[in-house]
C-alpha cells in the first residue's frame, strides 16, 4: 500500500504539471524544479542538475526525459512510467482537441497564448535564480556559467550545448579534482546496470530493426512507426527541431495535408506539456485516436529506453569521487545554458512590450514572494494576456 500511495502521488503531481506546464522544454524544467526540488524536495539541487545535464546529451524530448528520471528515482520503473503518463497524457488529449478547434475557429493567436508565454518567463527566471545560487557559489563556477551562456548565445545550435557541457566537464575535472567535497548523495538509484544495458540494447535493436521491417513489409503503419521512432531517436534540440523532420516524413507522402499539418503545428505551440505530442496529432489525423496513441508511443519510446538505459551508469559516475569535479563544472555550465535559453527563445518570444514585462514582474512576485501555487500563476497569466490583447 505505501508503494501504491507513492505511485498515486507521482501520478497526481505529474498530471498537474502536464496540465499547467506551458512554454516549451526549458520552461518545463523550471516547473519541475519548482515542484520537485523546491516544494516537495524529492531531489537535491545537484541531482536535478545532473539529470538536466544528461538530458542535454540524449536525443529526444529533454523535459520528458527529466520527468521520467524523477519518477524513476521516486518510484522505480513504474514510477517513471506513471510520471511520463501524467505529464504527457493531458497534452496528447488536449492537442488533438485543440487542433480541431484551431482548424474550425482559428484561435491560435488568442491573447491568452501570449499570457502563457509570459508565465514561462516568470517560472524559468525563478528556477535559474535558485539553481545559480546553489550550483555557482564561487567565482570559478560563475565564470564557467558565463562561458556557457556566451557560447550558446553566439552559436545557437544543439551541438554547441553538448560541446559546452563537454568542455565544462573537462575544466571541472582539472580545476576541482583536488576539491575536498564530503557531500553525500541523497538519492539512491533503484535500477540496476543490467536493466540499463537491456534498455539500451532494445533501443538500438528497434532503431536498426524497424527500418528493415518497413522495407520488407507493405503495411503502411510499419513505415509510420519507423518514422516516428527514428524521429524520437535521432533528433537533438527538442520539439522545435522534430517538427520540420515530421513534415518531411509525412506531408510529401500524402499521409497528411500541408494545411492540416500547419494547423497542428499552431496547436502544438499552445498546449501544455511536451511538444513531441505533435506526433499524437499527426497519428490521429492519419488513423483516428488509435493512430494518435500509436504515434505517441513510437516517438516517446526512444526517450524512455535511453533514460532508463543511461541513468544507472550516469549516477554511478556521479558517485565516483575522482570525477566529482567534472560534474561541478557541468552543473555550472547547465546554469549558463538555461540562462541562454531563457533569453532565446523564452524572453524574446514573450516580452514584446512594456506591458508584457509588467505582467511578467507581477507573476514573478506572486510565485517567489507570495509563494502562490503554479496553477494560479498560469491562470493569472492567461487572464492577463487576454486583457492585454483586448486593451
């Protein structure tokens, strides 16, 4: 019973996040930090930063992988699955319904959408301040964070993030290798390395096997599954990168019209949760709700297998005193990368006028100083955005 209660708690918390987490993957990380680290203390700052850093290395939806990892830490494999379901299912359902509304009534440019973007500004700013305070306490790590910020702004490419993390890890290894850090890990990872190896084997097996099966089979759905699985396996940089790839996969083949695809693209920007659920829209357009469910599983399965496969090895490395310095450098770089992403695209797409900035300041005050619940911040932002659009 205690374990079932724990799983129910994971489901309720992740579902609420799935209903209210607007603003894309960086904003999601801010919501996660607020809920899991600050409020519930399911993870410490350094464990969370390590998980975020790992998600930058892996292809697929970074925020979903972080959410799965947190669920696994809290409740094992089932906890990871429940966390994924809670965070993703509201978006799957909402995207299909909202895409229909967009096609029929054209509300993609409604004022509340702008208000939700401003909510993301307040949430991410709060997360960055907390992480910076804990992960960059000295001048050296502040300098590494600044290097990461400048490099990722000057070279806005997903490969630059990976390169920055690698360089920061090397710097941390040499600078902090003699650092006497007696910190003890508060997290114990509940999955064995054997289970991780099986997950990675399955990931690569499907990546190689599905294209072969697609070539020898005349079934359309095998080819569709292959397309979604490859998209989830090979795309770095999050949902905004996967959208054009999906267009190349499905529009030229006639499986979905360009008009319908673009309508879904607009809806995907508006709903909460991971942008990869755009696959749910495409699948439903092709084959109804069963197609939407199948597409969702196919595009997210690589992320699930990768995070389960790599986390056991990742956290063993983190516990190794010889390379703790490298993680200190990586954690500092993550702060810089988050600040870079906070500016572009979150700030530049949300703060367009002085009134937008005023609303962001109000939401930040409500979140940080009044400590109001996130759902109320989201509601206030949506109402505020609608009022700004009217007046």
